[in-house]
């Protein structure tokens, strides 16, 4: 389990190839995000409320809110593109939306 360019290496952690502890996977993903400098792009403890295309400028508006501590407001960010992914390890399950091509 792991990304090709960031293998799941055992360092004082669960030695199994597919660790069963949620904490182990969270540590791995945190290490990955820090190593590749993408932590600033991640919204932790956030819930996506809605995603919509603004047809005037062809940009995506993503409304979200923080959950847990201080999660009382809604934030809207605008992006050129949005990727919605779900899956299990290396076999993705792609959501189908009419009018899209993969």
C-alpha cells in the first residue's frame, strides 16, 4: 500500500503490508503531504457542502465548512477545476456525471 513515489516504509510503526490501524494510514498520508509540501492545499476537518459551475467564467465554486472546533461558518473558494475521487487503494471507482468524459 502506498504511492509509487512514496512507499509505505515501516519506521517504528505497524509492519504489515496493509496496516489495519487508521492511525498508521493517517501518519503515512501526513508524512506524504509534508514531504511534498502540499499541506497548505489541504482542508483538514472540512465538509464540502456543495460544488457548482459558474457558467459565466467556467470556474467552480466549492462551499465548505469546518467541522469540529470553530466550524460555524461557510467558506466559498473558486477553482479552475475540481476532482472528485473515491476508491479503495489502487482501484479507483469513478463517479459518472452526464456530459463528462474520462
